[in-house]
C-alpha cells in the first residue's frame, strides 16, 4: 500500500493546484449553503412587528408584554409621537400594532380598541395578524373571567427537536458534494488519465489496480473531510446550526465517499471518451441528488419516489449524516451507517475488479 | 541469451490480424528498431512485449521471463516510453519523475536523471507548460527511474520538430552508450537508419526484412545510381561508354546503374565525355527498400 500513498500524495498536490477542483468541492457547497440557507432558512424566524404605545399605561405595557410572550415577534417600538404608518413604511414593517391614547381607561369600560395595520399581500403579515388576534382573544377570555382557556393548542414541530431548514439542508449539502466529487470528479479524472495515456503508463509500473483505486478512495475521503469541515463551519457561523460530531458521522462520510468512488470506477469501465465522462457522471449523480432527500425530506415525497430513494446509495448517506450530525437518532445512525459501509466495501471491490488499464 | 525473444507472435482482433506471425530476437546492448507505416502492427507488438496487451498466440520472452506469467518481474526491469506519452499536467517535471521513481521504490537520484536528459533547468516547471520535445525528454527520464536494462521507446519522435527530434536521437545514443538495450518503434526511415544496429521492417503484421539497415538496403534497394538530365542521344552514348551499366530514362532524366563498373569509372566517363548541366549521385535508403519489398511507400515525414 506504500504505492497507494505515493499516488495519494501526488493526487492531493494536483487537487490543490486545480482551481476548478477547489471550486466544486469548497466554494460551490459554501455558496449553496449561503444562498439556500438565506432564502429558505429564515422562514421559521420571528416576524417583525411594529408597536406604538400612545397610551403609556401599565395596561398598554401589559398588552405589549402579551405580544412579546408569544415568542413569535421581533417587536420594534415606534415612538408615540410619530405617524405609525409612515414610520412602518420607512422601516419596512408589514404589520404595525397601535395602542391608542386612553386605552387603559377604555379597557375599564370594556370598550378598548387596538388598531392593527397590516399588508395582506405578505404571508408574514397574515401570520402576524392571526397571532395578534389570538392574543386579543385570550385577553378577552381572561377579562371575561375564564381562569384558563378551555381548549389549548400545544405547538410542536413535525420534525423532532425543532429542525430548521438549514439543519436539514447541511448534511444534504455534504452528501451532495461528496456524491459530485467522488462520482463525477473521479469519473472525469479516470477518463482524462485514460485518454492522455497516463493509465497506460501506470500499467507499466508496479502499482496495482487495487492500490490505485484505494488511493483514489482515500483521496476522495480527504477531499470529503475538507468539504464537510468547510460546510459545517459555514453552517455554525452563518446559521447557528447545532452540529454533533461523532464517530458515526465520520464513518458515514467516509463510507459514502468510498462507495461513490467505487461506483465511479464501475461506470468508468463503460465510458471511453473524456467528453462523455462528465455526462455519464452527471446522469447518475444529479437524479440521485434530487431523489435521495438532499433538499427535501423524503417523508413529503409520493410513494413512487420514496421507493426509488430506497435504492439510491445517497439516501442512506443523507439520512445517516442527518441522524448522526443533527437529530442524534441512534438507530437511524446505526442503520444508515451499516448500509453505507456495506455499499462502500462492495463498490470499492467491484470498482477495483472492473478497472481496466490495459487493452485486450 | 537474447534480451527479447519473439516466436510466431500473433495478435488477432476478431477477423483482423494486427500481428501475423512475427519472429525475431533482440540482443543485449543493441538498438533494435521496428520500422513500418502506421497500422503495421508495431505498437501492438511492442505493447505485448511491455506486458500491456495479451497475445493471441506465439511465444514471447523478455529478459528471460514469460510476458504472461511473469509480467511483474519484467515490469521491474524494463523502461517504457509509451506512444503519445503524457504524465500529470499539474506536477512539475521533478515531481513527475519522483512520483514514478517512488512507485518503483527505486532510489535513483532524480536530479541526476533530469541532468542526463537535459532537463535540469526545467525541473520546477509544470509538465503542462513544456514543449513537445521537453515532454518527450521527461518521458525518457521517467522510463529510466528504475535503471532498466531494456528500454522501449514507442514512436519517440512522432510529432516533434526536427530540432527536438535530433535531441531525442542524442538521448537514444546515450542510452546505448550507457549499455542499455533499446527497443524502438518508428515510421521514420531516417530514425531507424541512423540509430539502430538492426531493423525489422513490418508490413501488415508481417516482418518483411530483418537485418542491419545497410544490409537491408543493399539486399533490397539496388545500388547507388547516377542521375542527370536526359538529352537526345545521350542514353545511347552512355551505354557505349559504359557497356556493363544499366541505363534507363524516366521523367526526362537518365538514371545510370553502374552494374559492375566502379562509381568512379561512371563519374569520370561522364566528366570527360559529356557536358553536365547537373548530376546527382543517389544512394538508396530504407525507404527504397521498403518500396521494393512492399510496393508501398512508408509515408513518414522523415522519409
């Protein structure tokens, strides 16, 4: 295996000198994280709500506190002297609550009015409207003498322990990147070396096919580790993702990488032209990336797609990484990890057996 | 014991026989060339010797080992410059040579190797940035990392400009001077003629001649002829002066084959008796031999 390490060292040196390699394995996944994370990651965040207290009494402050206690709002105070509508236009608030002067007194009479300005074209504004109405209803109930509401809504996320989109997305980006690099990248490299005659030259040296395949697998694992580290750092710094690192996460990352590298060696057997390598790699990798729960949870998919996902190796990598890094679901980690490891061993051995440097 | 022994080598692809019953041997320390046009079966033959291709039938031994059962022992002791050689673009010349040296587990001095092929100044240049001639020289350095006894060079100067080609020839001469056996394939007549001790001419998978280049020419390409512009009646007069010469007229030129006259006799007869506007003494070469043997031209640029 000494020769595999010689080849690994050269491969890494070549990788760091290739701008496109570094782009696809580091810059591209980081961009994916930043773009999709910013677009979709904020959906669960607090809604901005402008609040103007023109009454300035304990009662009006209690109302503000009731809104704050819902935990749904990012409350922004508009000074009492300003025109609330103008201020919210200026600040870009889509929903504003105004407590008029004399609110406390009117409340005593049971005739208090709180004004809400909202923009029905904005989803968030409609949500804000409902929440504010809920707060008002509850206050009315309390004032009417009900000790506690007869019916309560207990809120829980469908995903365990309140997974945000970015929490879900981060392991998927890692899975996607290793699939792209180990499958498409490796296949392209193989086809290039074959068309340049480098494989033929290697066949005249003592390095064996297995050593060469092992080197390529190790190479992809190193790149996978660099990629995963970069993505995790971006996830933690930019989106506050809580990532757990444990041996299972590392096992699944390396198993997935090895499985895809092995798979690419199997496909390489049938790809002769350098030009068709990229197409063949993409034809396998892209549908797999979309159908294996990389971007969307599998639970939401129709039964047919669900069955397809079950035969895609990336599914187990994505689910396994998610279980190990985010949800800490021990049985899912072990199950997906075992499948990924089995695929890795099988594909690498098959890939080495099917690799052919020589012509017959 | 010969370094290479080939007996009745056959390589078939379906119906096509790329190599059709070749037999030859290569002795230690010689430069041996397989000469023939593209598609004659040279590369197929050499790749079977390099253990890169499987043969259909025949017996092939390299350095005393069987190419099929003892390939790894052969590989350790041969150096190979494949046809259209390439190595890693984004490694420097030195890194490339070191890579192959390390694969062989050899302790050859990389800088010494680079100096021997004249690449010291380019040692830290990326392979990608080299000219064709320098790339070939890198390939020769790589072929030498395991200090091989036998070096295979498959079309080493194809695609190179005349200057770079001559530099590759210099390297081949150095290999021979260093005591290595060199197995060369080429479709350049001149390359085979100036470099090799013996040449095997291959045509459609068959060996049509096998000998020292001069001997092949003497045996198959006729003798030196003298050519001069034809004038009315000149042919008859020359025939009178040189009765045992053969005189032919073609393309408004007189072609005189001295027969058993000495060349000096022919030249002095012409000098004293005819008015010479121009005169050409033409020594036949391997190209002529190839034409005589196969009825076809080699077609190489150097021919």
